[in-house]
C-alpha cells in the first residue's frame, strides 16, 4: 500500500554535497595559509622594528661608515621582506574571499536540491495519503452497500 519515496536526483544531490565538502576543505586550507602569511608578516614587522631600534646610535659608541652602510642595506632587505609578506597576505586574503564565495555557491546549489527533495517527498506523502484515503472510502462504501443489501 505505501511506496517508499526515491528522489530522482539523489546522485546529483550527493555530488553537490561532495562539492560543498571539498569547498569547505579548500577554504580551511586557504585560511591556514593566510594565518601562516600573517605570522610571516608579523615576524617581518618585528625584525624591521628591531633593525630600526638597532640603528639609533648609542651614547659614546662610534660606528664606521661600513657598519652604517651594512645596516642600511640590512634594513632595506628587511623592508623588501616586509613588503613581500604584506603582498602575500593580500593575495591570500583574495584567495580566502574566492574560496568563501565558492563555498557559498556550492552550499546554495546543494540547498536547492535539498529543498526540491523535501518538496517532492512531501508531495509523495500527500499522494499516498490521498490514495489511502480513497481506498478506505472505497472499503467503507462497499461495506455500507453490503450491509444495506443484507437487510
């Protein structure tokens, strides 16, 4: 009497679910890479700050021109490292945003199929209920007719 509901697009829904899970994994990996990039930027900032503090002459200590030039080159290298780390963080931010958008798209696509599945399941249950109701009405009518004919 009761048929089980089968969703015709179940395989597609499973694929969308898998795609969403992969998008979550990719977002997590991107967030991890971004955290590494932020740590590298912080380290470069700290090194640059330490170099700037080391550049200020101490009282009574003379520096040679060679030492001053070497320090200047070191600071320039640290600035380049800091700029590269900042660019890397910007690139990683863009990647995280793109991964987040991809996850949103994958979630929406899966949710659309989930809603369709639920709607079709509800329609199936309603059809079964109508059919069972009609069968019960038919049984009741035939029983009533038998009882009326037996009198």
